[in-house]
């Protein structure tokens, strides 16, 4: 199977950015404790507009799917901190496979 790349963008409410960042740190700890961090590369970055980006590189789609329920539970727990788009979505996300040019 091919490596799987997932990028998720979160936009916290203006007065909730610090609290959301604390919750991202908790998610990072959850990933470490569950062993997900041993199977995948997970990075977070904060953008100039106050949004946060989560980047995950997993060895295959199965690893990503295994952690999906835990990730969704975490997202539900921070729902009140996030801006939603006109359709009610809390995130912008894209997932796909990586490939090697050689």
C-alpha cells in the first residue's frame, strides 16, 4: 500500500485560539499514548490568519482509518472552539496517497 497524507485545517473562534492550541497539544499526547505517533508522522503549525494545520503522513490508509474514531471524538470535544463554514463544517481537509517519482 502507498503512504497516505492527510491535511486538516482548523479555524478557532477568535477568542478561543489559545484554548484550541492547548487542545491540540492534548491531541498530540493522545497520539503518543495510543501509539499512533509511532506509526505515523503528525505535525501541527499555526498560520498567520490564526488557523491551525495538522499534517499526518501514515504508512498506509489502514493506519489512518484505525485512528479515525479517536480523532473524531477529539474533534467533537473541541467543536465549541471552532468556526464553521456555511455548511456547518468545522474543518477543511484533504487526504490522498503519496508516490515516489523514482
